[in-house]
């Protein structure tokens, strides 16, 4: 807690009483105080039951039981450490720090005669296997994904970046939660100014806790609560994280979250997918162009069709089919609002529905509700068609956060078009573009390299160029080493 004074270990009895009180051993069934006596010395082991490795603790107790009084007569603290068959052992004289460390997972060994505690990192958090992320699947490529444990995530990324300048800086955020966070970057590539900015932003976070992990961290760092667009890229794939490290990005790993925050990022970073780099360059370029078309259709298709359907004189005779042949009983704008709300309800329902019945839910929504609504005459068939195309474009967006922001902007564009027709659509689209152009994350323009314009970088964005040709790092993030 802030302002907490250092509580030094004065005697074994006072230290034992302090730790028992602060850890509330009597009130918590999962906090254990194991009092022992070895080599005619009293000892106490404090640990959280669910975090401890049973095998390691058993081995430590076995070694301590073999310790003799003769071994402890001369510098017994060094001999005691040699009796602990574990690599991660530290000393701590501040008992308040000992309490925080025990709650974080390590075990604390209090020994009579020592003026410090031994912290033994025997923790082993419950963890699932590193399976492929559902939102970033590829046909070819690795099948491992990040998990909820910080140490394992760092190891999965380090496995792909065996650079001696790779830095993984440990931090804690939250006065009460003490959430573990790691800042990861390659020391001789990443811009030092970005590293310093990110370090200062993390140190400035002052709150009780961040139980929502990375999303809470993003809100504290960027403070863009009124902006729907994400200023970081989230990824659960170690290979994607490693690729961005080589480009010069800075990563933020939060314990308890399987997602890594990639900073700084642009609008175009959020449209990339690992599948494009698992295929031949020409196939990857085709996939990227199709994805771009799907994403922009998810934003502009419905407002444009509504404009043409309500103003058919704007269309040439060859495109007269774009309008509606069977008008529903409700106005077109009301149909779109109801349909958009229905899509959102279906999305939320699928999240809360077990996988075994999720497919049945989709069939009910698509076949029964949609088909019957058309037959009854509530909806026009064209409304369902174009809304389905826009929904497919939303689902084709690689970034889930970006897809939600685009869906929100689609509704606003639709409202502006319904209210002011063609001028409303043009003005709203211009405001949308200006908002994105003015947006910056860590002083990096969100729409770069489109605005400000950079022809070579824009080529890399629009087309999936071969890797031997892509020999320069993005200049906008100011890498110390611009050449790959």
C-alpha cells in the first residue's frame, strides 16, 4: 500500500507473528504456515496452497531435514541456501514485501537466527495448454497460442526471438491487485523514446487493480474513451508478436490475459492477418485485397444502398436493380435499425451460448426469423441480402475491436444518410476520415502511410510483397536499425 513503512525482521518470534497476522493465516484456508524444526533451529514456511509446486516443496523439506547443526555453526545462511535445490531464491528483509511476494505466489522461509526471509519461487499457476487462438487461425502455420500465464507467454515469444538484446522488463500495476506486467522489446531496434513513454505511462497508473487486464491498461495509457477505434493491436499468436518485435514495436504482456498489446499501431496493422504470410506472395496479396474490400463494404455498403434505394434517380438505368422490388411494411431505415439490433443480439447470444447449441442458434436466426420476416412482409429481401454481406465483411475483419468500431460507424453513417440523404453521407464520411487522420497513438499517425503519404510503405500495406523485398522496417515507428 502507498506510504507503507518498511517492516524489518527483528526476531524470529516477531517476524512469525507479523506474517501470520498480515497474511491472516487463521482466516484463509488456502494460506499455509508450516512450522518446522531442523538442525535445532525453528523455521516457518509461508505459501499459497494453489500456487505451490508440491514436488519442489517436498524436496526442499527433505533437504532441510538432512541439515546438521555443524553445518549451521559457520555462515549457516549460505549453507541453508545450498540446501534448497531451487534456482530462484532471493532474500528479503522488508516483511511487507514478503507478504506481497507470498500473495503473488512464491514461498517465504523464515529461519531462526536470520535477519531476512528466503523467497523461493516455487509457484505454478493453473494454466491451459497453448492451443491455437480461435480468432487468428491459419491453414498452414504453428498451432500454439498464448495463455493466461505471463512467464509462459514470454517463453513462447522468446522461443522465436533469440536475440541477446531482447528485453523483458517486469512491472506491477495496481495497489491491491499487484498485477504482473512485462514490457517486451528488442533493445537495439525499438525506439528508446517509445520505451520510455510506455514505461512512464505504466508507472503512472494509480488504481486499486486491473482485473480486466490488458483492456484496462489500454484505457489508462491512451485515455481515448470517446474514440471507438483501437489504438493497440491485440494478438494471441507468438509468431505475430515476434514479427512485430522485429519491426521495432513494443509489446505489453499482462498476467491473466492470453492477448498481447502491440504498440504503436496504425489502422492498417489491424487489417493484417497471419494467413497472408503463410501463402505465396501473389495469393497473400489477393487475400489482402479481398479482405480490404470486405472491411470497407462492412462500413459503406448499407448507407450507399439505402441512399440509392430511396433516391433511384441517382442511379443509371443499368443499375436500376439495386433498389427494392418488394417493400416491407416498415420504412427502410426502421428495417435496418431492427436488423442491426438483431445481428448484435445474435452475436451476444452466440457468446453466451454453449458450443453444442451455437450452430442451432444460427440456424434458428437465419432460417426461421429471417425467412419468416420476409414472408410476412416485415422486411424487404434486399435488406436481408445487403445486411448479410455487410455482416460477412464485419466477420472478415481480423481485429475484433476494429470490427466493432466499424459496425458502430456504419450505424452512424446510416443515420446521417437517412436524415440528410447524399449531403449527410458525404459529410459524415468526411468527418469519419478526418477523425482517423487526426488520431494518433504514441505520436504515430493512425492512417499512415495513406496520410501522411508514403508510396513505398503504402505498397507494402496494399500488397503482400515477398519477404526478400521487404527489407526495411516501418519508418514511422523510428527504429534504431532501419534495415532488416
